[in-house]
């Protein structure tokens, strides 16, 4: 058997793949968090719960209505985004003039309520959702076997992250978002309806969480706690990448997933803390994060 | 010039939290005029501009622009009504390139200058299009802040201290640009500390003290009122 750094190659590649898969979800979730934090100054603790809702909506669409994976890729994010729009207009917007902690506590409470409701409705063990036929099976890459669906998730995550990065950094809508992040009242005086821009940004950010939820449904068990299991790491990603930095969130998401995967190979007990160790080191040396501008 | 003023403000009051800053400001601007607000620091000149844009926490009174009362309108509705704002800190966005800064304010109506026109008036901005907005010199940033409200179709422009902190040679350039903007038919309300600069450009001056208009001086009256102005402005 081929060995790399004294470890069997298949083990190494397997963990690398797992790391990239986890990194894909870190990147997609931290992207939405970074966009929302940048414009709303709200630390959205409900992000993981809305990711979970996205996965349950995907399951529900098939289970109750017979709508499969491909349409769900579009429908579930729209449903989650609409829910987000209701949450922003109905609740979060009342916290903008208050201390940043109120938005954090509100969304933290919302996360608990959502998880409680789904636990009540579906139990905590979760439900199963199968990958579409087109994406089932395994391909032999020569050095390892790659489950097709996992390859698809990585591909989809890269496409989604690139598209979002492009919208934020290279389009007129993105320029409006970046400007409103810096100086919302001036942007509004130019004739832009900033409150509406903020509401749609929140909807878009949680819609991304919903989309990540769809991709996660065939991969993980669809259960009420699937979001809270990820969200701690995702917050660490946002902090390491630099609060509000879009490119930073993407690169850090993938990077930390890979670091976590390799730690699993070389020193498994450290794999759950390595992300936070990296966070501590980054905060000590670069308090604004790897890609953040000094506050 | 039509008979009705383009902008007429009556009994304008404004507050920051508990402090009452404007105490019944009243002024009028006709289409095509350049009018300045003169006064010492803290007299309420900048607050008057911010109150017109709806950027103060609380305001009351009457602000009629082209026949529409804007006192209850949101800042974006005021901007869309056709008023362009160039703030005191210039408000250049550091996360945007020069070109993105220039193109940021949405076009709200016809009558704005074309991009080519703007670039011929401000040639530096074309060369620096791809650099970050705040990498420009102070004078260039000021020009960018002026340029970006010329293409939107706003016909009334509010300039808050466009010469603040700039070298005399740049101040002369800005004066020439504002003169050119006026010749093109824009209506201008200018807040200035630099009286020489203001007197070159303005048709009329409102003197503001303690949040009230205490005098109105036309260009022709300037020589005879020189003494009063010197006392009141401390220049």
C-alpha cells in the first residue's frame, strides 16, 4: 500500500475529501454570515437553524409533495429566504438602534425556537434523504474512490461561492451593498431604499444557508441539531477570515475544513479543537482576522 | 427664472437627541441660483443641509422643493426628488473603486451630465478609475464627491464645505468647477467657511447664527455689508 508521511494514502485522501466537504459547508454558511454581519451588524445565531430548515424543507418537499432534489435546489432556498424576510421585517429590524448584543440574543433565541419546533415535530434522531439517482454511485479516480454526490457538493460549493463573490465584488448591486456597509445614511440620501436593501440582504444571506441545507440533506442525517453542530465552527471561520470579508470567509472555510481533515489523520483527538486553536492564534497575531481590515 | 422658488424652507427646526440645533431657519433658492450659508462653527449651517436631506434624528417645519413638501419624507425619497448631497467628510467609500464611487448614486431623472462630460471636467478621475476611492488625494476626493452627484439628474446640489482642508491652488480649481456647474444650470446651496471662495461664486448669502437666519446679503450689497460680516464671522 502506498504511504504518505507514514500514513496509508487512501486514509489521507479520504480525510482530505471529508475536509473539503466540511470546508464547502463552512464556506457557504460563513459567506451568508459575513454578508449579513457586514450590512446589518447582526451576528446571526439563527444561521445554523435556517440551514437545518433548508434541509428539512428539502426532505418535506419530497416526502409530502413528491418534489425531488433538483427543483428543491431552487424552491427550498426561496422558502428559507422568505422566512428570513419575515424574521427581518418582523423582529430583527427593531434591534438596529440597540446594542449589537440584542440582535445576537434575538437570533440565538430564534435558533432555539426553530430547533425546538423541529424536534417536537420530527424527533431528534432525524430523517433520511437520498441523493438523486443521477448523483449516486462512486467513481474510481485511480488513487481513491470518490462518491459522485460528494464530488457534486464540492463543485456546487465552488460555483456558489464564486458567484456570490462575483456579485458582491464586481456588480453594481454589490457596490451598493459595500457602500451601504460603510455609510448607510449617505447611500440612502443618494436615493437608495436602504431599509429594503437590508431586508433583501438578510433574505439572501439566509437563502444561502437554505441552499447549503439542500446540499447537506443527502449527505448528513436531516435532524434538528445539524445546524448547531456546524455553527460554532462557522463562527470561528468568520472570525478567522475577518468579520465581513467575503473572500476571506470562502478561503478560510475551505482551508479550515482541510486542516481539520488532516488533523483527523495525524492526531485525531485534536480534530475538534484545531479550528479554535487556529482562531486563538489568528486573534493574537491579527486581531482583525486574516483578510479583515483593521477595525 | 420662474416665479416660485425651487426650494423654500420655513420655520425649520432640528434636534440631535435632546439638543435643539436649528431654531426656525427660513430661506429660499430660485432655480439657477448659487446661495451660500455663512456663519461661525456650530452655527447650524451643516445641520441645515443635513435637515434638508432628512439626515437628522428629528426635524420640523416646512421644506418645499419644486412644490412638494419633503418634511415627512425619508432620505431616499428626498434624494429621488432631485436633490444631490455632497457631505462635509466627502463620503468617499473606501471599499469601492473611484469608478464605482462615481457610478454609485442611482440616476433619478433626466438632465444629468454624461460620463464623458464629467471626465472632461474632472480628467484625473478617468485616470484613477480603478484605484480605491480613498487612495485619491484630498482634492481629488472632493472632486469625486462633487462629480458623482452631477450625473444623477439631481438639479439642486448641496455642498458642505467643499474647500475644507485643501491647499489654495486646489481651492481655486474647485471654485472654477463649481462656477462651471452653475453655468450649466445647476442650482447650488453651498456651506462655506472660506468667505473669499464663497463670494466669488454666490448670488446671495444667508448669515446664520445660533440656528437662525440673521441676515440675507446679495452680491451687490457685499461692499456695504463688509463691516457687519467681518464682525459676525470673525474674519
